[in-house]
């Protein structure tokens, strides 16, 4: 099909312009997979090509699976959406009396007021992975010192912690491990037999490993994982199987003769609860799904990213179409991929979009250090074809910090401040890292941020 030939060319263009290691893309129309392909490699270390069967971590897309599992238990009268979390998990506790008021509906819509982990804390969690069945219980019990950040129902506040609590709740109410329940009642019936929330079950020869800009692109030196964080962040799956999930979702819970959920539950999940104000795909939040519009089409979606992965699942229910984009690199390149793919899905001409200033700056850093990066910035700052966002350099900084390049991270933050004077998050992060070559002040910041 001509539009998919155009899409191939545009995706190849984005891959080259952004230095992307690997990408998997799938498109579903009217219950059929009409496009599924891979670009690049699973790992720069091995050179194994990405295929539609390559296994990616889909990060926070896991949350829409968890939401479906909770809705299953609601349909069985095991849980109630407006039931209080403490009624089902009596041992759950936060350092705020209002935690008693938190409902399951609020957790699903990210309006519970529960806190979240910051970037540093998340990095520390996954470099000390846990694989045993008690990991989630320890994680939940350790929340008793956490402060709430809002009153239940007050406002939107994204929380991975809250979804990890839901994973523990599923274990407690079904007397099965979270992974076993999800496999038996969600993944297998949706045609996702090779998908798993348990990293030891992943076939390593098919794994698309995460990559970091350090500033050169490298496979992440550690494989990030923690069993307690699986509900929020660690579903491993492929383009082909995510396309089957998209078909299941567009069919309102029905796949290959099996029903995992009623259409009424999808109506509930896809009804707006709270504003997010982040168009095009995150204008509002439903229950486990983000709601928006793209080129006039209503979208139901969930994205994810972290540790060297980015991904997005986007449904257009009225058109009975969907797209999945899986990438083993972490930057705003995902936004170029998703817009190109969804434009093609809607039978509009795809285009590669502009490129972040982060990409040429990272190349300059690799070639000639921070002075070369300053020269590069001066050269491109008035040129068309680039966009300038302070958060793109912050993403680069976190990747530098993860490989302990503290001095370079500080230099990049100073450049960010020159480009965006007074940018608060850059200033705070710069102050937090300090100037110690051994990273001792950074370690101190980490201790204070999670203490």
C-alpha cells in the first residue's frame, strides 16, 4: 500500500536523524493487522535486527492492562470502584490520615493523591532488582513513611506507586501472584501468550534492550527491572502481540472467541474523569487510559518510557483502528514516530517533523566535549528544522547520571540554563548534583529525596 511505503520512508528518516537503535511499529484496521515491521537493531552490541516478534518493555502501557484486571474483579463483585483501598488492603498506610479515603476509581484515574517515585529513586530501585514473590508486599509496607501530595479526588497526579499497589491488591484478592493472574486472565485470552510481566520469563534472544545517550548511544549497562514495579512499568511484549491487544480493546474485550471484559467496563474506562491538558493524546484521564484527539479523531491511548525505552499505544475507536510504536531509546523522538504513524493510520501523509536540539548537541558532546556542544548550540539556535525544549536536555542529563558522568551532566545543565535562563527544574537539578567528581553530593540528594 502506497501510504505504508511512505510511512516506511518517514520512519527510516526519523531513525537516522535521531540516532535511534531500534523500532517496532504495528497498525490495526477493522480487526486485522495491516502493518507490522521492525527497524534497526534489538541491541547495538549484537546487531540482531528488530522484527515484529522482538520483545520490548512497554513501560507504563502496562497500566491499561492492570486497569482491565481491576475491572474484571469489579465485574465479579470482588472489588468496587468506589470501595476504599484500605477495605481491601488493611495493611496499606501512608503518612497522612486522608489515605483512608482513597478509592480504587481514584487510583485508576491518578486522582488518589498518592505520591510517585522521582527519576533518581526509580534508577536506584531497578539497579537493585527483586524477583521473589514477597517483593510487592515489602514495597507496599514500605510506603507508610510516604506523604500524600493531594487530597483524594482533588486533582490529577500521575503515580506509578499507586498502580504498583493495585498489583499487590490483585495478588491479595485472587490468591495468585500478580504475574500468574495477568497471564491467565488478561494476556493469554488476548492472544499474548509470549508476553509476560516477569522478566526471567523473557526470551533474551528476542529482547530489544534499552539504550542510553552517554552521550554516545549504548545499551543500558544494567537491565532495569523490579518485580514490585511490574504493574506500573514492566510488561514485556511484541508488536504482534500488542496489535492483538489493540484488537481486543477495540472489540471492547473480545478476542478470538473469548471475552475478557464487558463493553460496559470499556465505556467506564474510556469516560473522562479528570483533565490532563496535554494534547493531543493526553487531554483527559479515564480509568487506566488517556483520552484525547488527533487530527479530529478521538483517541484512547497510553504511552510509556524510561530507562532507555519509549512506547505508545493509540486507539481510534470510532475508526476501528489502532497503532503501536515500540522503541529501545528514550527521547522525544517518540512524538515524531507517533504522529507519523497515526497520520498514516488516518490516511494522511506522514512527515518526520523537526528534530530536537538535544540530538546535535549529544553528537557534539561525543565528538568534542562541552565546548563543542556550545559551538553547536550557537550554530543551530537560529536555524529552522530544530525545536528547543529544556526538558530534552534534562532527559539527556538523567541518562548521563545513570552512567555516573556527573561532570558532563553538570556541564549540560549549565548549557541548558544559558539557553533557558531561570528554568527552575534545571537550576534545582544543577544545585542537587553539586560539583563533586565522585558524585557524593548527587548521592546525598538521592538520600534526601527518598528519606
